[in-house]
C-alpha cells in the first residue's frame, strides 16, 4: 500500500487596514500568529481589498496599510521568517475570489451575521464587496492551500464558509482534479480555524456586549496598539463598569459583562487564569483594579506602540517588507491559481 503524503501545514491569516490595530486584534489573533511562526510556515496578510468593502479615504488607507504592517512587526512577527504583505499586491486573491463567487451559493452568504451587522438597516446601500467578503476570505486562505487559520471568535462563521467552499469546489470539479494528478480528488484542504487563547473575544470598553472594533466611532471603546501610557490609563479609567466591587469567583460575572471583560483582559495580559485574578482582586473596588490593569496594559503594549512609531518613520523599510513578502506570496499562489484555471477549464497561455 502506498503511504498517503501528509498535507503540509501552512498558516494564513490577515487583518484589515481599517484603522489602528487594537487589543482585541492582538489578544484574539496576533499572539497566536507570533507563536505559530516559531514552528510552521506562516503567511500574514494586510487585507486591503477587504478594507475597501466599506469606504476608505485613499490617503488614509495607504497610511493604514503601512501602520498595520508596522504593528505586525512591532508585535513580534518576523518578516524574514513569515511572509508579510498586503493582499492587493498578489492578484491570485482577487482571481480566486471570482471563481469562488461562482462556487458559493447565495443562501450561504445570506446567513452571514457579520454582513447583517455591518450593513445595518440600509442593506440596499451596502457594497456588493461587503456581501461577497467571505468569498474573498476563502480565496485568501485557499490561494495558498493553507491548513490553519488563527482568528478571533467573530471569524468562526466565515471559516466554516471557507470550508464549505473548499468542499464544494472539490466535489464540483472532482473529475478534473483527479485528471490533474490528485487521485483522492482533493485539491483544496479543509482549513482549520485556530480560535484559542485567553481572550478570543475582547469586548468594547464602553459596552461589554459589543466586541472591541476598529470601526467603533468611539475611540474610548478600544485600546489601540499605538496608545501611549496616558491614553491607556484614561481609557481604562473611563471604561464602563457597575457600582459593585469585583466578584470573588466567575459565577459573580452573571449580568456583569463589563466586569468580566476587564478581568479577562487582565488575565490575558498577565498570562493568568481569571480565577487567580479574582483571588487577588475579588471584593475590591474597580478604581483599585483599573489602576493595576492600566499598569499591566502599558507594560505589555507600550513597547509595541513605541516600535510601531519608530517603524512608521521608515516607510521605505515597510514598503520593502511588503514588496518582498508579496514576491514570496506570489511564488506560492501563482502555480496554485494556474492549477485552479486548469481544473475549471479556463485557457491560459
Ligand atoms: N474584539 C476582538 N476580540 C478578539 N479578536 C478580535 N478580532 C477582531 N476584533 C476582535 C480578530 O482580529 C483579526 C483581524 O480582524 P479584522 O481586522 O479582519 O477585522 P474585524 O474582525 O472586523 O475587526 P475589527 O477591529 O472589528 O475591524 P473593523 O471594525 O474594521 O471591522 C481577526 O482574526 C478577528 O477575529
């Protein structure tokens, strides 16, 4: 019996340059990215084509692409080890997204909760791109036949859709895939979501029932990776809480989402369990706890902010990283896209 060649593990993930990265992006996804680059082949993208699904000022977008890249590096991504680039520099993303627009079903996209939230009440005015966003995300991952996707909790549904698209593509084109030399009929792997870590869903500082988000109009709702010590302290001091002292165990979070969120953030930043944080702070007032939280947040994020600012003063270096990453990404994605064209029956010269 011939031994089946194991699928090579490849990691892909990205963030939108829709503003400054925040604590949710960092704790929900980026700390896993940094960990995974130690042992696996990793591709980390600044997903600028996703960003334009809602209006972006062109000059601000250019600045944000560089700033997100700088934050990636400042937080610990090594652009020599991992591939770091912006999505629009690799044509395979948009090309494969079109193929997937023709594979995914309307019914699947109609179920996507993120579109409903982002389009709001005036759905007729939302861009077609915002609606087809999950197909582009599937293309981002599968253009590299990536097997693992570290993301926050909010991306779980989109990842499930990417798996459905991979499976339907494999089924629809089974004969063609086999003819191309894949005897098991599998061209695209089923990408695995990696949603692990201490804070897979960080909530807004102003409303513990809403996720922390770049596009929240209130800057007080989030801690940006570029905030300085004063800004961090002010935002934490102003964070919404309730008049009760901190509970002494997790059951005491019932009906207190803001308290749960702040304690969760503290635990994640200090690599401790929520239980052990409550052993120290249970029964104490929020004013005391908030001072301690501001200290650990500044301690952990201050260096990232400083390094991001230093790198932003070197746009030539950032552009070099993106160009080099794009060339390495293209070297993987172009042959895969060529095979997709052959599988689908598109002629190429
Ligand atoms: N609040 C969060 N908690 C945990 N993880 C989060 N992520 C985002 N917000 C949180 C994770 O960060 C990665 C990049 O997200 P994105 O930039 O693609 O866009 P998003 O998920 O839509 O994040 P934002 O901040 O809310 O951006 P806008 O406001 O532009 O839509 C993803 O892995 C995400 O799960």
